[in-house]
C-alpha cells in the first residue's frame, strides 16, 4: 500500500508545481510581508486631511512600511540611479515612469500580475505638459494583484493614521523633527534662519536610512520627509482628483523642502518625467 500512496503524493506535488506563478500569486492574498502594512479601510478621521468630511471612504489596502530602498530597486532594476548611495537609503532620482516600471517588474519577479499596461509608442492625450518628452500611455488592470503607486487619497489616508489617527499635522506627530527629515535637520547640524541652498550644501544635507525616525500610528515610516513620494494621480489645480494634467501628485515632502511640505495635507506636483535627489516613492497592493 505504500507505493500507491507515494505515487499519489508525487502527482499532487507535480500538479502544485505546475501552477503558474501568476495563479499562485493570486492565491497568496492576503499579503503577509514584513515590509507591507495592512491599512484598514474606512472614512477619514484626521481633521487635518484634505479629505476629511468629504464623504470619502476607502477600501482596505497594503502600503510599503518604508520608501522603496536602493537595495530593493537594484534587486529588480539592476542599476542604481540615486545620488546618495546606500542600500538602506531611499532610491531617488527616479521619474514617475521609472516608478511605474519598477512596480511592474517587481510584480513579475514575485510571480504577481502586473498592475499597469505601459504603451511606450502611444502618446498620452491626457498629459498636458509642454515639457514632458516621454508621455507614455499608462492604463491599469484593476483586478491585478501586483504592485502599484498609491493614489493620492490612499497615500493621505495612510499618512494621516487611517482608523487609528490621532489628528497629527505630520505623519505620526505634531513635531516634525520626531518623524521627518527635512531641510533643517537632514544635515550635520540643525539649521536655523531662512532656507538657503548654499547652507544646505555646506551642511551636507542628504537622505537618511528608511525607518530611522518614528513611525506613524499605523507603523508606517517616513511619510513625512526624507524623499517626496510619487502618487498615481494627476495634479488638479481646483479639484483633488483630475483625469488629466501637466503634473503628477507628489506627497510628503523631502530632505530639501520646508517643514510645511511635510504636512499630510500638503499637495506637491512634479512632471512625470522629472526626477531629483529628493524624489522617491513607496508601493501599494490591494487587499
């Protein structure tokens, strides 16, 4: 009787191993990953948010505990564009298009279905920028389980503490120095006075290892400061959401910027093809 049992187990193992990575990835939800934080959906509690009191309710999702690091980027993309080098520093000098490609490539690497359809040969008619030479047309696969950029509303909900919010101005505190790297504290000494670029240079201001400041109420780090973070959305001048535009939304502020930029409500903007030493991102996955 032992031989038929062994044969049966061998068949079962073969069938399981024959399953495609995509199908296995789909069955792997809910996500269990030390670098992803589960964000329970609901309405905005934080009164400092742009969405508070506006009948905005979100479904649950997962968000990166940290900004994408240079080590994570290298493992997927094979090269490092960052100006400040270090495995645990956030990747920077990446455009919105770079971030979109990373999300898809990481999804493929982990056996997940890519979230984005990227057509590099078709100019995006919704892109109104006069200076963006790329203008790829990027659409989404709503049911895909792969990595993606957060929407602005998702980013702000997670940064504001979600259902555990304590109504902080910055992500996790009312004192920016507790949770954020920005122009005053990101160098050798704490700077005073007015913002002046030569002072930042001589003070050796830079990015810092992810997670080296305090987390917010949900255990998410650096949503205020360190690097500005790309979001999926177009930047709307009059509305929080727009179907087109010249800029994509960036949130959270960075080591170059003023403390005001670290507020969860601050809405930054940057052309999709733009990149800089304070421009990075973090990833999201659906529930």
